[in-house]
């Protein structure tokens, strides 16, 4: 029986290097989540954005929007549903603020991070 398989290195892969400025802001949690979402759920769009060097600027815009939305939501939530006094009941305060933070992050994820990639 003869082995007719081609050699392992039959084709060359391009060595793509992104020209990201050295002073560019690194991706935070929200930017990384958006990047992973695009890579796993929209690979063609992810590849297109990567080749055209639009991926990291897009992720930075999303992370900026997410941070702005998070700050606005937390301010709104704390004014409409004030937390208990931190000095009197620290555990209740921590629990309340954690609930508000989780709610804000769920809204961010559904409206910014995991939204449709295009169109």
C-alpha cells in the first residue's frame, strides 16, 4: 500500500503583521470580548476586518462605547435605586452594587458586544 499524501508544507502562509501604533490603547475586557465574539461567530467578517486593519480600531470603539454606557448605567441605577449606607451595612452595599454592576454588564453585552457584526 502506497502513501499518496502530499508533503506537510505544500503551501506557504503569509506573514501578516498589523500596523498597530505603539501608543495605541490596549484592548480591555469589552474589546477582547467583542474580538472573540467576531472570531467565533462571524469568522469571514473577522478575517476581512483583520486583513483591512479594521479589527482593532473597531474593538477600541466598542470598548469605549461599552465603558461610557457602563458609567451612565451605573449612575442611573444608583440614583433610581440608591444603595444602602456602606458604613452601616457593608455586605448589603456590596451585594446591591454587585447586582447593579451585573445588570449593567448584561445590557452592555446584549447591546454592544454580542450584537450582529455587520449590516
